[in-house]
């Protein structure tokens, strides 16, 4: 009989570092929200930015100053898929879509995934990537 992968709950701290008014602890993110924050952080983290794990991160910031046309969409999609598949074992990636907005110097990223071992509907994240300085 094959073993079914059942996950325990996931918990992470909120990066806003706000305090819970009742317990006075830092607010925590649970399950779907914790994984969603982790996926976004992986995509936005530059390679070499994390101490003691220089391989963690993605190179999406290298595409900010490329000519914004359809030729960068597939390499960008591949980079995002690779970083999620390599560093986030809690998700089964389903789809990554990238839409370019050259007039705003921005890229909209949509990521669809299933959470491994947790009975939750398919998750979807959409966020905008753009350089912080010109």
C-alpha cells in the first residue's frame, strides 16, 4: 500500500513585524499564506543575497533592463519555474505566466501551484516585478 503524503501545518512570521494585540507576539502567517509569502520571496531574492546559502534565489532582476519584448518571456518563465522547483518542496508548480508592460518598465508574474500534502484548492499568486531604481 503506497504511503500518502500528509503535511503538517506551516507557520512563518510576517515580515511586517507587527505585534498581535492580544498575545503581544509577532503576527504569524499560516499554511497557504506562509507558502505564498515564501514563493514570492524566492522569486524576489537575488542569487547570492542569502548568507550561508549562496545558490538560493533567482536572476529575474537581470531581465529588468533588457529590451522588453516577447523574447525575454520564456527565459524569465524558466528562471521562475527553476527557483520554485529547486527551493520550495511544499509546492507542485502548475503554471507560470509572465506579461510584459514595457511602458511601465514592469512585468506581471502569475504563478499557479498545488500545496503538497495539504488539502487546499489550487493556489494562484499574481504580483508585479519592476526595478526599484532607474
